[in-house]
C-alpha cells in the first residue's frame, strides 16, 4: 500500500493511527485527530494510508506488522473487511459496515462511529426523529449508518431513495426490512429529508440531489456533506424555512468517538464544539 504521511517524521514512543481508503485526496481527518492529540496531550501520530483493492485483504495484518493501533476506514473498505475482523460491535453488526478498527493484543475490533456521529449531529441541530417520516437520499455505506440511527431513534417511517431500482436495493431491504424504497422520479414528501450522497460537495458545488419543489415538502433537511458547510441543498432548505443541519458535526463526532475507542476514555462534551469552530474558521469555505 502507499502511505501518505501527514508529518515528516514520527516521534519516539508515539501511538500510530490513520485513515485507510483507496483514494483519499484531501482529508480533514489528520487535522481533527492532531487537534485531539494536542488537546489531551496524547502521544499520537495520524497518517493517510492509500490501499489498492488488491491489497485490501491484508489491511489488518498490515496494521499488526506496522504497529498501527487504530484506523478509520473509508470508501471502499467499510463493508469488505467485515469478515476479517475478530470482534464486531453491536452497531457495526446491525449496519453491516465498519469505519473504525482497533488492534489490541493481536485481535481486531470493528466499530461504526458514523452511527454515533449522525445521532450527535441531530442532537446538536435539535432535530427530533421520533414518530417522524424520514426520507434518505442515497444507498451507500453512510446511508446504512443513517438508516440504523433513524430506526433506533423511533422514526415513524424510513424511505430510501435511489437513482434506479437495482440489486443493491434488494440487499438493503433484506438488511433493513423496516424501510421502503423509492426512486427520484417518485413523489417524495415527509418530515425530514437527509442527503447521504456526495452531490453538492466541493468542488462540485451549486447542485442539489433534489430540487426546490421537493425540498419544500419537508420540515427539516440534513446534509452529511461538510464542505461547503452550506450546500445548495441546505441553501434551498433554508430559503423555504426548513430546520437545517450540516454534516461537519457528524465528521467531528465520529472522529471523537473513534479516539474514545482507541484511547479507552471519554472526552469532554465541549470538544465537538471546539473542533467545529476551529475547522469552520480555518479549513472550510
């Protein structure tokens, strides 16, 4: 695998962590984790690890050989590593995807902190899910975390929207029998609409996964895209008086949860807001 170092040289006795994916490009993860290391005086080092699909089966063994104690997992390995992990958390099993790996005493442990990050995003935005009709745009790994969280929070109904009817949707229905399926051409309405697609993400800004006439049929809009903070989707929602929440807090809280897992501790509740202000002011347009 190819490793992109976030710092020129790892310090002595530093714990090693990182982000694993196929193509990582620019990531805010090193910035977030470095902030946490410094805030809590943790001797930690966070790198980006680009791994080709042909090497995916060797990720866990590679972590053990290189002495990497924990990693975040992103596209396309959130689901492919499931069968390789020794122990899965309850939420990771329900979702069928992992985005946090920990190696301890030669054993691997898999978690899904996206689930917690999304719930914290909703709490921060004061968006109540219980007994609400929810529409989820997208069918990827992030959508699975969102679906699981919505169900746990007592949503009245969950409709998942895809571009086309496919085998992927059949698999989703088998995994989550409590959802219903729609395509974008269908009439979409409800209480809360959630975008889990990358549509509107930098640099392809100015586009929305659904148009204004659809958005105005809802009371609240959530976008897990975090750059820009206010996507076209959220601009249209705000224009029509919807309650809105952007995706930056989800990114932050899933990272905080990962660190809590790796360090086996609980951080201050104020950490999320500290990071939100820091990132919004310095790294996001």
